[in-house]
């Protein structure tokens, strides 16, 4: 043990490191998985995937859609919805104050943003959860915006793609929040009946009321590697069953193995592969390979393969 | 403490004990004590009225979980005839925490589906304390789609702490099972009436609760998370459950004010378990009234109405 370890207890050091992790505009960022210190511009270039260990870091909603949609013709929609504190809810803090803090912290009205745009020229409607806004929890605004986005997709016959990242329902909106599960699911069922594709992309983490509604109803459920996804949180399960949870429990790979998701897709391939399935599902003509040499097809490649392309 | 009474009901329990004692004395001696017993009974009734007049949301929560509260199968026996229980999801197993089958409500063929808790220790374990696993919800889906094919209204009874949070439930896709029910129920071409008879525990309750009309027994609750769960997350202490119950507004009466409930079914003095038959009759009347309203509509109008009802939850005013 070095003299430094004796002076500074290791716990304190980790906490300090964590705090530094949360500084949004720092030039350096520590990978939460391998703890490598990463140069932020390089991380941005790599769509927030750790270049050392391939860990997919959380991406905020706006960055997510900016990265996913074609640069031209992106258009944010449904921006006029503001959260309302119908129950005058108050715990240790007022819900109103929590909302104000979350709005200030994220610059968003609520935890979901919606954009129309194109994915490699294919017109789509996309929504993304902002996890930094009260844990991406689903209150009335999130439900309403999601349902309206689904309605736009239905009316304009565009596929709908959702990037979920949420702890679940928003307790401060109580039953209003619970009913958003039914509302969003009903809107998706109309899309399903009309034969418009819906792809649910599960990113770290997805739980509770969001998981048990819109996030599991995709024609395709797609997960990013190593995301934590489930109905009940691991701690609740551990307390209920009083057993140690199995290794890798509720991770994307566990979900693929148990038949819950169609595929795990690396962030760097997400645009290409979603475009590919959507163009097949919507009967688009095959796109000419632009100047790419024709490569032999890899036949041993499983859907769940997450290897990074070199 | 008398286990048949909740903590806030203990004064009533003491009064009842006194009456019981007096009766025993009366049997043994020649003194006529019926006057005295009558007076005490009147006093006990007044006391009960007084205690039940201003129940806190937390007290209502306790009542909704009362160990003697009637469960789905109890009401099935009282309200319906010719019930045939149907089992299994055809995929994995039969879940005893969620029961269902065909029956008649008076003359009408109906599909009845409900959460089921156990009464004895063994039964409680078998029924998993009324917490369904995915196979329970998938059985419900199967029965509901069957009801649609055979033009039977669907009547659901909600009484669950929530969907089971277990390893096996996660492995078999608890989230998907619940989500699928929500989606399917939104478009089934048959009337759906849900009645909350005890605990309406979150997604596990809603998974059989997407409906055309929602009824709630007076001392039942419906909530996005249990008061204890909410308190431990937001107040960092499960002891604040009473505050959480208040803040979330989970009681039938409050939810009626908020516009979620169509029919509030009053319970007999002291709660449903004190007069099981009377409670059942009230539910039966409410179900028949509701069915009369819903079966008068044509299917398209019914579905359009259900959809707008779903879309109205939390919509900007």
C-alpha cells in the first residue's frame, strides 16, 4: 500500500472520480466500465462508445437522434407539451421543483423528444427518451407525445423508431402515469394493425412501466450491447427471491438468449442495420452499393453478433 | 390484538369482545341481558360508523389488503353461475395467481378473469400472493381473445400487489406479457368491464384492466406503485407509506374525483368482508348496469370510445 492509499481512503477516491464523471463539459471522460480515461472529442467521434472496451455509454436524447437521423431534413415535432402537476405532488421536494430542476438541467420540457426525418433517405418518425430528465420516467407528457408520434407515423405511413432509456413510470403523476402504459400501447396497436413497422431500440436502462408497454411491443425489439433491461429492478428481485442473481441477468445478451429481443446491434452498425430491415419490410427497391467493393457474405454471423467492425 | 381487525379497528374489536362476553354470561344466568347487548351493539355500530367515516388513504390501503377480504373466486361463487375454470397459457404453464373461465351473469354468457390470492398459508404460496407470472397474463390474453371470438363480454377482477418480480418471470418476458395485453385489450371487439376489488397494483393490475368501464369497490386502491415502494424511493423510508398513499391519491373515492372511475361501489359498514353477500350483490348490480350500457353500443362505436378514453388520460386540457 502506498502512502497515498493510507492518506486517502479508496472509497473517497472513487466518489471523487464519479463526481468528475458527471461534469458534462469536461475534456476528459472516464469509461464507467473499464475506467479508461477518454478524450471527449474522440469519444464523440466514436458515438460515445468506449474505444478501449467497446462499452456503450449513455447518449442523451438530442444527441441520439442527431446521430441517428440523416443530417438534412431533420425536424423536431410536438414541442409544445409541458408537464402539469395535477396532483400537487410533494415528497421530500415538490414535484414542481423537481420538474423545474430537470428542465434546467437538461434543457428539455420533459423526458421524450420526437423528430421526423430520414434514415439513409427512408422517411421515419423517431422518438428518444432523455434519461437525465427524472430517470426518463413516463408521465403524461411522455405518453401523450409518444402516442402523437405514433399517430403521425400512422397518418404519414412512416416507420416509427423509439430509443428507450427509462426507469419506468413517473411516481409523481401516480395513476396518470400508469395509464400512459395503456395509452402508448393502444396507439402502437393501431400502427400494428395498419402494417406500419415499429422498431423499439432498448438502450441502457429500460425498466418498469416503459418496459412493460411501448418498449416491448416492437415488430422488432433491438438492444444495444450490455444494456440493462427488465420489468423489475435487480434490487427488488433480489429482495423478493432472496437469491443471488445469475451472472449477466437482465443484460441484452440475456434477453437475446431468452427470446425477448430480435438482435443486439452495435451502435456503429445501428443506422445500417435498421435501414436494411426497414427497407426490406417496407418493400423498398434494393439500393446500389455506392462504390463499395463487393465482399463475401459472412455466413457464420449470428444476429446477436456484436463484434466491432474494424 | 384481534387479528380479524386492523390496528385502527381495535376499539371495535374490544367492543365486540365485550358483547360476546356478555352473551356468554347471559346464556349461563337467568338475568335478561338482551337489552344490554342491544345497547352495546348499537354503540358498536356507531363506533364503526365513526371510525369508517374518515379513513385515511393508508387505512383504506390496509382494508384493501385485509386477510378476510373476498377474492375473485369468492365473488365468482356469489355473483355468477355455471362457471367453468379454464387453465393454462398453452405455452408454458398454468398460473394459479390469475384465474379465468366462462360463466353466466344471470342469463348472459361472459368471460371472467381475475387475480387470485390464497387464504391459507399453503394456498397463498400456491397462488403466489396474487402476483402473476408471464404465463398468467398470457392465459388471460388467450381467454380474452376467445371471448372476442364467441362474442362474450369480458369481466375482470383486479386484486394484486403487482406482477411477480422474480428471476423466472424476467426470463419468460414479464414485460412483454403485460405490454401485449395492454395492446390487445385496446382493440378487442367485445365490451370489457374491470372491477378493482382489492389492491390495484401497478402494471400487474393494468394488464387485465384496459376497459370500457372501470368500477372500484369503495375500499379498494389503484396505484402506479405500492405506497411502501413509493415511500422507500422518494422519501428514502418505507415508514412514510402513509404519506405516499396520501400524495398519490390511490383510493377509489379520490380516483373517482380524478375521473378514472366510472362506478364507485359502496361497501357495507366495516368493509366488504363484514358482509360478503351484500357486497357481491352490489357488484352484480353494477356489472349488469354497465353491461346494459355497453352492449347497447355497436362495436365500432365501442372501440372508438375505448380508444378516445385511453388517449384522454393525461392529455392536455
